[in-house]
């Protein structure tokens, strides 16, 4: 299963279960920045980060991991 999972904020994510990733946007009530992950089965994860560059970096690393699984 190595290479098919990804660690993000204490969660282990099974990459082949992700069906949608949103862009980075500002979270409500000034809670930083976030992007949403939607999984098969309509489960959603919304990781939040204190700065936009950190959120952008984490999203891009996750996208790279996804591209590696699909290749």
C-alpha cells in the first residue's frame, strides 16, 4: 500500500478514494486558508492552514502524489 496513501494533518488519506479537490480559499471567520477534499462515498475533509502559501504547498504536494498514483 506504500505510495497509495498520503499523510495530511494527522490523517492518512487513501489516494485512490479522492474524487475532487477544490482550489485554496480563505476559510470562514478568519480561520486561515483551506481546500476541500471529497472522497468516494461523499465524505469530505477540509484541512485548514494559517497561511495561504502553506495551504498552496500542501495542495500541490497532494496533487503530485495523486499524479504519481495515476501514472
